[in-house]
C-alpha cells in the first residue's frame, strides 16, 4: 500500500515501511537496481507492507479508486503516484516508456 494511505482497520495487522519496495525474489542486487531506476525516473513511491487478519481501509485525498483484476502474466502500466495498493504476489518494476 502507498505509505500514509491507511485510514482505518479492523483486526490484527502489522504495518512496515518498505525502503526499496518488494524484492520480488531478485536478491540484493536486483533490489538495488530497482532503487536506482526508481530514483532516476522519479518513480520513487514510498510503500508499506500490511500483513494480518481483518479489514484495512485505504484512501488518498478522496480520489475515486478503480480496482483492476489481473490474470496471471497480465500487465498494466501505471504512473506511481496513481497506485494505492496491490497484493504481494504482483511484480512491479520501473519501465521507461517513450512519448509520442
């Protein structure tokens, strides 16, 4: 989830800051390369991991939220400032996309 997006919860949860974002089993070098790409591109979203049982409520500035269901191997490109949350099974990376 985006850091600071939790507005309430019912249940037992642990919230932790993700310094480099999820590692996606890429090892320390992969995590470091992801960190460098996010800083170069400006896509340096601060995340937190949420683990536990119950319900977590997330919001940002009363924006409308669209939930996108992805099938295995599906992909979607999103500007990092428009991400609210995603499950730990989702792989994410910074991609440089051309304009025009």
